[in-house]
């Protein structure tokens, strides 16, 4: 019995000694801990820049036109009238004839005007002699100043009478005031005319006018001297310049009259032909793009996103210069830009991207 107790005690002492020896050996060793991660290791690896499709778009010279519906109109048309009463003694120019400035259209009968001129000139000679005599007597002191003045007045009156008769004789020939064509001639040989009666209507054919009406919204864009073109219904095109812009609107249409002066040396234009006026009001460098490429910045400004030489996204505010069915012309961009055609809505200005060149036309 005692032997079993002793064996158990021995086993307990051996076990206690083994435990104590293991703790003493571990006391000399430092505990091993995991190393702290570096700041670079705690940050996530940077994401690859976004890929966008781009296309290089170069500027082109582009003009903005105002297009008006109009008509042709003679630059001058005048009713040639008789300045003195009289009977038509000769009709020289027929309707449709082209005249040079100063050509005689018709003549009035002289009546007794030539005889009156001879009589008036004789009276001038008489008044001149009376004046010369009065002057000599005045110089010698035998004639009063008032008598000399009366003689001078009589001489001037006689001279004026001669001038009136000469003007009357000159007016018996009715002449064209400018080169043109006779559009109408209502008188015939033997007709008696009163002063102011119409002898003929003369139309100036060169140059000509093309007249249109411009809206109050666009009239401020026009200036005298601007180049323009007119296109007739038969396809003929004529270039000219703006001659006149009305300062007063038509009370019914609230539009302003515009006149384009065009040459007509070949006499091909006629009054009243329908025409389309096209006036270039602005010319600048513009880029043609699809409207789908346009975007807005945070403030609502319309613009185009591009990629610069450093592959950084840029936003350029633009102005729509003109628009058509195929796209829009933009003003306000550099001469050549690398426009983002796909992916512009997913990148922001200042962001680095990977541009991928687009093949084919912008859609």
C-alpha cells in the first residue's frame, strides 16, 4: 500500500519538474509579433485611367448667312413729263427702245418761241444802249442816280426775258435724264400736253436691285456694303452688295426693307422676278460635330470635352454658329482639337484618360 503511494508521489514530482523547466526556458525568449503594414501597403493600388474614344477635328472657314425671300426691282424708274404745254410735233423713241442719257424722246412744236426770242434779244440791245447813255450822263453829272438805276433794272429784265424764252425752247425737246429703256410711252404725234403730262416711263436697267424684308431679330446683323448673292427661280446667281437697310419697319409685317445692288450689264434681269437673297453676316473658323458630342458643365454651360497632349480631359465652352440636318458648327474652339466621341459623360475635366483614336467619321 505504501509502495503505491510512493510511486504516485514520484510521478507527480517528475511532472512538476518538467513543467517548471519549460516555463524557465521560455522566459528567455522574446514573443514574436506580426510586423506593422506600411502606409503604401495600406493604400489600394491605383485604378487604370478610363479609356475614351477620340477624333481629331480641324477648324474650317464658315460663313453665317441671312436668307431672305425677295424680288428684283429696277434701281430707277421715272415718269418723264413735259415741263411746258405744247403739241407733240415729233415722236422719236418708241416703246422698248434703249436710250443714252440726253437722248431726245419727243419734241413739242416751237410755235412762236423763236420769234419771241428774236424780239427779246432786240429789246436787250435797246436796254443796253439806254443804260450806256445813262451811265455817261451820270458820270458828267447830268443824270440822277435813280435814272441810272432804272436803266440798269430795264436791262436786267430784258436779259431775264431772253433767258426764259431760251429755257422754254430747250424744254420743247424732252430728253432722257439717264440711260435706260422706254417701258411706257402714252403719247402720240399731235397730242397736246399740259405741263406735267407724262411723255414716257424710263427704267434704268444697270445696275439692278434685289429687294427683301428682314426680321427685327436679324436686322441688327446687317451693314451697308456687306456682300450677298441673289438666286433666281431659273437658277441664275448674281453677286452684289447691300445698298440700303431701312431704319423704319413696315407697320404691317414689322420687317425692314433690304436692298442688294447687283450688276445687270447684259440686261438679263427684269422687274418683279422672284429671288432668294443670301447675305453673309459673319465669317469665322468653326468645327463641325454631331450634336451628340455636346455636353454641359456643372454651371449649365454647353461645351465640348477634348483630350490635350498630356491625355488630360478639358472642357471648352462653345457657341453654336449654325446648325443643319447632319450636325452643328461650333465657334470658340482651338484650331485643332482631339474631341471625345465616346465616353465624354463618364470623365471629368482634369482627369487623365487613355485616348483611343476613332476610325471613320464622327457619328
